[in-house]
């Protein structure tokens, strides 16, 4: 986050402020990550949270669901998880003499796919297809998933044992990847002294209605991205595709995600148009998991990308 | 007023009035100063009213004033046409239009009148300085016109002036095309030339006091461009009127009109040169001695004086050749001899006695000439521009009592002495010497170089030039009047500028600029146009072909500009970006540079931290820019607003970190 001079900020939608306040009550001292997560969901994107176990990934996903008033389902990914365990199965109903579909946990509005990289690629792809299409096909019948549909996946760092790293094509489906990190000293103390997070989440009342959420998502679409902003995003994409920098450049989908996320970020700032800083603010989260520097020593490919492109 | 007529904003009106005043101002020194003053008063009155927040005077008052103006012009000139009455009328009406200006339409009309006022300035002076001033006035007028056209929300004055100057610059090629190709009239526009008015120069009468007035005039008389190095100063005798007749007091050509031109025999090599003559209102062409052939439009008259067919009323250019070695009138016709020996009866008895004494003792005429020169050299004669007054017979009083005077005293007395000794002699007036301008490679002859010398006719040699003044102070002939006077007590009479070498150099520079202006701009007449076109291979172009060529060139220029404009429109930033770029430039100059990858909001936070006093304004300007560039609103008004606020922005020195 950039430091801002104290001056009148444009009016931010009260619902957004309420949401952020509620989430901050649960996840302490992680304002930036909360904003990114919220922006991601308002942009109708899926969120990947990558971090060590126990830093609050699950809590964040759960709190998001509660605050947004969404139907929540959690899928714990394990190495023996089968696609059917996610999607659901058709069971023969004797009395009706026909197959009846028993929807799996995927049929919820906010899915927490916990430790998604512990599952086999087969199970992963079942989830990821659903993420893209917002629908699943079981036994030749296509079924719509509920709206809105969010996937918040958590993943342990790749070097941990027993993980199947998500391939690039799968990673690309997540609009953002964020890292939570250890809490700050003060925040951790408050966490240790405070009430159990689970209790707090249970007590958390929805801050927005389903209609509010839809409206906010529509508002994101209406945020104006002027020609210079589109040009800026294109310049960033082009720079990422320049030979010799990254293993693979950013996809058009990544570009679209960048624009949407920047629009959502602008809405979070109370603006009805995107400024270059919005793009810059969301770029590390949007591009971080899609870019792999060819130079192994490079630590922050997204930041490096930003530095190399002039703001038009 | 119920009608929705666009009125002038006070700022716009004041700008217009200022430009009008600048246009009227030079007329205070031209043909109709009293009317220029009246017009200025009207403009000033309107400005005062505007500043008081008051409206224009009523239409009735203005109508009465207009009638009064008409009457005043008519009473002054007894007509309403012609140069001076026309200009006076234009000035007054411009002033009154300015006085009654309220609406945009009034302003436009007054502005166009202002352009006409500028043009009329050239009726009176075409000097480089005036042209330069009037060009600047055109820029001011155009700036005011832009303000009129763009209304109260137009760009600030600096931007407008820049645009106006740019427009002026862009019109320069068109001006050159018009100047070069426009068919030249063989004579100036009727009624524009006013011969004889306020011109100084040679006269065909030589009376005491006249040359001293010229000697103080720094005004240029002529300039001469030599192909090679200029001849030495003691060869530079510029021959003007030859005076034959002496009436006991003053010299005049007398019956010279009836005399025949002399017989001329050139010796040695010719010295070609170009003479640029300032307007004098007289027909004399002071050419270097001695001209072999009269150029077109001139003739050689009695005493081998070159005269133009008409009085010279504008800068005129002659291509001449001089033969420094010559024989003039090897045989002297009787009429000439009589005229060259004329003396009024009873004049200068002492001088006659002296001459007779010399004549009796001398073997030939040349010896008498030497006797006279020796007399001047050895009897304490003094050169001064403020000689003591002469009493009684002027020649005798000068030769035997005062012995102080300037060239005409010496030349006149010398000729009287010669004639008394029976030697045909005459006075020649003109200019002597001149200042070589190494910057322009020409010789400048000023009015101060006016001179008078003598010619005596010696058997077998013809007319021989004798400069008796040269016998007095030896440096009189070698140097020009200014230098000669520098060591004399009368120095205080001369302007300061002669003293300082730096100023002198500047004055040389200024004169060469004027020389080129005269030579290339004012001297570009029908003759030179023809020559230039011939050099371009267009010798047989008539006036209609010239006009066609002119129109064609202008159309080509217009197309070129259109193409340039289209190209620039694609390659230059829109006004908004340009305005923002100016803000960045200002901040960068104060040490806060925006990084290429830095967003505008991040940057302005950084800049505001450096300039805390301007922080609020910086944020406001930035918000305007960001809103216009990235928002959905139209960017143009914001660009102008940003432009204005950037211009007003004060950046105090950056706060130093401890």
C-alpha cells in the first residue's frame, strides 16, 4: 500500500466499508490482503491464497463467506480425493426407478478449496473446470452452479512434501494470488488475547444482501477504464511477453483479470474510473502467480515488471 | 439589455484597448499627432470606464463625437481624402469604436481597425525600427483577437502571445512570397510620397551657417558598396552641386543651367560601386569623382554634376563607376570661362589686392594656387564649426581678421582669390570622406560629412580639385568630421556617442543592419525585381504571370501548412498531456522528477511532500488532470484550467530535511 497524504478521499460505498470493517475484526492487521481479496471477489474472480499452514487462510475464506452472506462449503483436498467427491454423484433411486443427482460440496456460493495442491491433478481439474464455466457436467447432464460462485483455494508452498503443484494453465484461472504472512507483532498479540476466531465468525452477521453484492459487482463493470489505462495494461502484457524475461508471458485472460481487478480496486477507493495506481496496486496479486522469471534469483517478478513499463 | 448579445469581459476589453493604444502610439510622431492623441484619449477613457466597472458612454455622445471628429479633420485639411486626412479619420474612428465597444462584435470591429492603423504606420516611416515595432504590435493585436475569439475562458496571456507570435512567424513565408513576387509599381502610390518634407541634405546655395548644421547631423546621406576594398578617405569626394555665381555673400549655381556638360576623359581603371542614396527631395546624386556615365534615370549636367530626372523622394539605388584619374574640360569654352571668373564688382578688395600680388610674382597659375594654399597653411587659420561672426566683406574679414571657419569659408574665399588672380575657379559642394563599415563592407557617408571644396582650371590639365580646407588642419581630409572635431574645443556640441568606442561599434552594427534593410527591403523596386526574376529564369514573366505565381505559391504554402498541421496533430500530445507535461517540467526543474513507471497520484504525493506550501494546489491540479485523463469527462476544459493553475502555481524552495 502506498502512503497517502491526509486529504479528502472520494466517498467509498458504505457497504464496502462495512465489509472491510467486519473482515478486519476477524483477520487482524491484514488490511491490504483483505482489500485485495474483496476486490477479487467483486471482480467475480477466484482467489488463491498461498501460505504456510495456520496463518489464517481458512479463516479468511470463511469470514468472507459469512460477511458476504454466501452459502459456504469447504472441500479439503487430499491425495485420494476423487472428482465425484467434489461434483456429486448420481445415485439410483429405487422408488423412482431413476438416477438421482446428489450434488457435491461444489454446489455452494463460496467454496473453500483447502490445500488444493494436495489433490491429484484429476481432482484439481474437476474443480478448475467448474471455476471457469460456472457449471458442471455429470453423467452427460450439465448443471449450473449457484450464483455468485467464488472459489477461494488455499495452497501450501510448493516445496512442502506431498504436493502436486498446480500447472500454469490452472493457476491462470485464479484472478489473484495473495499471501497472508505472519501477523504483525501487535496483531498477533491481539489474536492471542482475543476470542476464538471460529466463535467470532459464527457471530458474524452478513454485511450485504445478495442483491447488494450483485449491484457491487455490476458497479465494478461500470468503472471507467480509459484508453490510456487499456494502453497501460497492454504495455504491461507486452513487456511480460518480451523474450528472455519470463518463462511465459501474461495471457489475455490475465490482462482481462488485471483490468477487472483494477476496476474493483478503483471502486474500493470510491472512484468511478481507473487510475494507473489501481493497476499497479493489483498487479502483484494478479500477475505474481502467472510469472516465473527465467533468472532464478529474481524474487519479485511482478514488481520488476511494473518498474519496466512507463505509465502512459 | 434583453438581447442575449455576447459582451466583452473586462479583461478581454482591456487587452484589446492596450493593443489599440500600441498601434496608435507611433502616430504621435507621424503626420497627424493631434488626432493620434485624441484617439489615444478615447481608448484611455474606455479603459478607465472599464476599470471603474462602468459601461461605455451612450450612443448619442459617441455619434456627436464622430461628427465633431469629421469636422475637425475637414477643418484641418480642407478635405477628407489623401494620406494625412485619411489616416487622421481612421485614427479618430478607431478611437471612437474602442470608446463605444461593449459587445463582442464591437471588439472584433475595433480589432480589425487596429490592423489598419498598423498598416498606416508605414505611410510615414519604413525604417527597420518602425517595422519591427509594428510587427510586435501586430502580435499584440493578434493576441487580443485570440482573446476575443475564445472568450473569458481562453488561455492565459502568455499562451495567447505565443500563439500570436507563432502565427506571425508562420505568415513570414507568405509575406516573403508576396514581397518578392508582387508586381512593383514604378513610382510610389499616389499621395503617399511627400517630397521635401523634413529632409536634410545638400542645397544649391551656400550661405554661412548651413554646413555647420549638417555637420551635427548623424543622419546617413548615402552608402556606397565597393566591389573591392574602398578607396582611401582622401579620394572620397562625393560630387554635389557646382556653384559658379558669387553675389558677395553667398554662392549659387547661377546661370549654370545654360552651360554645357563638360568634356570628360577618363584615365586609369574604373572603380565600380553601388550607391544607395537616402531620400533628399532634391535631384542631386552625390557620386564619387568622377562619374563616366550617367545611369538610367539620371544625366550629367554642367560642372559634371550627376542629377536624377526627378527629385529623390525615396531610397534609391544606382550602379555607378568612378574614374579617380580624369581630365575634365581640357579646353574651357568661353561661357564657362566667363562664369568661372565672375566676381561681383567691389567685393573683397583686400583679397583682390593679395591675389594680384601673387599673380604678378608667380610664373604660372599653379604657383598662384600654391601661394594661396601656403597662405592658409601658414597664417594661423583655424578650422571651427562655431566661427566668430564676419563683419564687412565676408571674404576679406575671414582672410585677414578672423581666420577661423569651416570648409565653405575656405572654399568660397579660395575661389574668390583664384578668380581675382584671373584663374577660372568654382566651388564644388558634396560630401567628403565617409566611414568604412567593416561589418557591412560599405562606406557610410553622413550628413555630417558634407563638404565644400574648389576646382581651378589650369591650362593643359583641365579642372583640378583643390581642397583649401585640407591646408588647415591636416587631418581634416584624412578623417571625417566627427574625428576631426574630436580634438577640438567644440566637442561638447556633438552627441556623447562619438566618444565611446563600444558605442561606436554598436552604431556601426546598427548602421549595417539599416544598410541591409535599405538595400534588400526598401531598395527592392521594379528594377531589382526584374533582375531577381531574371536570375531565377523568369525574365519574361509579366504582371499577370507574377500574380499567378504568387497565388500558386500561396496555395502551395497553405497546403504545406495543412499537411504539417495534420502531421503534428498526430504526433504532438493533446492539450491535456501538454499541460500536464508543463507541470512535470516545472517540478523537475525544482528537483522532483516523475519516474517513468510512477503513477500521477503517487508522484504528486511525493511532490507535495517537497513543496508543503503548494501541496493543496498540487493535489487539486493533479486531481483535475487524473480526472480528465482517466475519467469519463471531456479533457479540454480541464486542460485550460490546469494550464491556468500551473501558471499561477508558486513553488517555494523545497523543505530541507534535517
